[in-house]
């Protein structure tokens, strides 16, 4: 089904997004170093049953940067601006990694608009002190050699045992990371470093929450994510025992099947 590329005004920039399908609405938010096109297989699997909107968050894809740091709250407001332009009131938001942080900020700021929330390899916890320092070190690496940083980071997001089998998927993910500006990467790193924890939300909301967890995720330990999931009232867990931080690329069939099931729960 054809995807329509559109844009929405937000704080002096144009936010680019794709819009395809009809009916009940699914919003997809890519992760750090991603872009709306990274959801291609998910969109193709779902846009005959749902209206699927994928957004280029500030500093990613074809959406420009806004300032030196991109807070999760600012990016959530960006998502809201897109949805307001489309005059859509209730929807399910799925966020991958950083996109999950944005989705949680959206849930905090605009709770009445959500029918469901999906966290693909994401956490409701704030960065630890050690992780904050690692973000600052990453910024230094980006300033010194942006290409080396993006190439190494993308490889690290896949399970080590999948690297030799998923060369096309790695190349695909790297195609979006490699075109990002230093400013865009640094602004996102600062935003993730300074984000606040929102784990309380998981135990308060009544709508369904999906957590997708990779056993071989080098970024977020699976045990910590399973512990978080215990607090969720209305939960669905997809545990991918062969995957890292990129489940929808490493196991697309299993991921899309779980997402279909989740959407049916949200829209029952």
C-alpha cells in the first residue's frame, strides 16, 4: 500500500512523516540513529489493517535539529504536533529504544490520547550515573569521528551471533545512521542522558503495554526489563531469545505477529 510522505510544522521546522493505510491508528517512533523508513517491514505488514504513521524525530531522517539538546519532552511535543495536524485523538504509540523514551514522555504529558503503548527494547528507568558518563564519552567520539561511531554503534545493537546472518539488515540500519549530522547525534545523546525516569507510569495506566525484550541485548539487560514488566497491569511481553536490540529487524515475523496481537487488545 502506498505511503504518503507529509510534514507538520513544529517550532519553526517541518517534521516529516509517512502516512499509509486506513482505520485505527498506529504511530511508530524510531530509535536513536534511526528514521521512519527503518519500520518498512512493520508498516508493510500492518497498513492493510491499520493507519500507520511513522515519524522522523528531530535531528533524524528528514527532520531538522532544534537546538543543542533534544529532550524527550520536546520530541513528545513534536509527535503531538503531527497528530494534531492530522486531527487524530486516540492512537497506539510504539517506540524503539529512544523512541520508547519519547513514547513514555508522551504518555506522561498527553495521557488522554493513548490506547496503548509499546516499548521495543526500551526502558522506563533514567540513565544511571555510569550511563550518563558513557553518553558524554560517546559525544567526544562523535565529535572526533562520526562515521566510526555510527558504524560501531549499529553493529553493537544486533546480537553478536546474528551479525554474519543479517548483513543486509545491518547495512539497512546503518544507511540511516550514516546520514545523520553530528549535531543531530549529539542533541539526541544529551536528551537521552538527561531524561527522567518514568517507571511509575507502567504501574498506573490501564491501557495495554507491550514490552519487546532481546535476550542478547547489549544495551539493556533483559533481566532488568523483565523486572520492570512486573509492574505493568495490562501487559504483553515478547521475549526474543535469539535477538539483541533490534528485534523488528532480527525477527520481523515474530515481532509483527506480536504487534498484531497487541493492537487487537488495544482496540477491543
